[in-house]
């Protein structure tokens, strides 16, 4: 197996030579050559920068894992976690996780631009109530989906006004040439957030509504849609191949999360599979032994970094199977 630096160089050459218009065919060929069987070739985003990032995820999936880190914004510095990781490992993560929580649209946009300019990848989630605010509202709000889906209702209009704030922020990133791994309504099948409190059918309708509004009304072709299951990966929540680009799951049990990976793999979507939130990361050889090299892992913020064994963290970040910021193609630079 070639080293990760060789793999990275090869990907850079491929991405420079292959035009975006051929991405779908290339993706299909790659999947077929990897023994994908009946898996469908994912549709490549129309936006050129998003297409490059997504093609990179397709190319690297199953070979390496991208490192990711969720930021906090209340620890004195927005780079609190990044500084700890860099000091402990000598590296920075390939992916920076951000959150529109509490209406931090301007701050997230600014930090996303900065990370992309460094050559990194941005993923954004959103803890929000139906009408806005943050984490507590995302858990405490009780949805009336009949009203939320009724375009004439005040409840629907208030929800859409909230969505449009995020869409406007994402539009600013589009205008700046920044693609986004967009991960809304995460852990939907867990039932603890409002968007998952009334079952899979209403969630699917909600997801498709946001997808169509952001795609058709706002033209947000810079988004790579990440469908983030909870740890169990329950049946009956999948919105359809055309409504997501990456599927994933999370857990905080400090394992490789093998069971969830296998459930997602059996869905046979042909899409990259992400460990979109996790606690402490096991040694990478455990992921290899368990047959679950995720597209990326993303450690959650604060205690999950400060309490992570620093020697183990350094070993993870310096493993040849893990991609860090300095090893990405550098498309934002």
C-alpha cells in the first residue's frame, strides 16, 4: 500500500487533469474498480470547488481517514481546540467543525473562510430551535409538523425565516468560493432533537424541504449534504439518494463504531461514510482491523480534546492512514 503522501500527490495530479464535467463518470469507474457491486455512483455537486472536495472524498474513502475537530467559541479563543491539537501532535485537522448555534452566522462565515484559505475543509452543523436560538431549544421545542408543513401558517413562516438566515450565510460562503460539508438536523433518528421527534416520515419531508429550498431557491450548489444518523442508524429515515451526498453516524463510546459503519455500508448508496462526531479516537489500526476506515472522524469540542490522552492523540494524527491539514491538496490557498 503506498504511503499517504504518495496517495495525496496522485490525487492532486488527478484533480488537476480531470475536468468537472467528467466527475460523474470518474466516480462510477472508481466505485466499480473498488468492487462496489451494485452501488450507485453519487451525483457530483455542480459547484466546481464543491465538486473537487467531493471527488477527493470519493477517491480517499476506504484508503485513509481525514482528521476533524469541532470548535468551541466560549473558551477564550475560537482556536482553543486547534491550539491544543497542534501543540500535542504538531498537526492541525483537515476538517474544521463549526455550528450556526445561537445565530453565530457572521462568526462562522468568517472562520470558515479563514479555514478554507488555509487549505482546509469546512463542515457546519446547526443546533437550533424551530424559530432559532440554540442547543436547549433544539432539544426542548415540540414540533407540530402539520403546521410546520402548512405554508400558510405562522409556524411555517417563522421556521422558514430562520432557515433563510442560514441560507444567506451559506450564500456568502458560496460567493467566497467556499464549499461546505453541510450537516443539518443531525442525530435525527435519536429522537432527542425536535426534527426527529415525530418519526422518519416527517423528518424526511422536513429534510427534503430544506434541501429543495436551499438548492432551488437559493442556488446553494456549494453544499455537500451530510446525512448524520445517531449511533443506532435506524431504518426508515433515509430521504433518498438525490437528497444527500455523504451518510454517517456518531457515538461517544470511544470505539471504532464498527456496527454503525456496517449498517451504513449495507445501505449500498455508494456514498462516503463519515464518523461525523466522536469522543476519544482509538488507534487507527483498530479501524483497519474492524474494516471501518471512515471518510473522516470529527472529535467533539472541549473536554473530548483536553482530556484525550495526548500521546494517543499524537499517534492518531501522525498515522499514515490519517490526513491532516498540511496533507490536503491546498485548494483554498
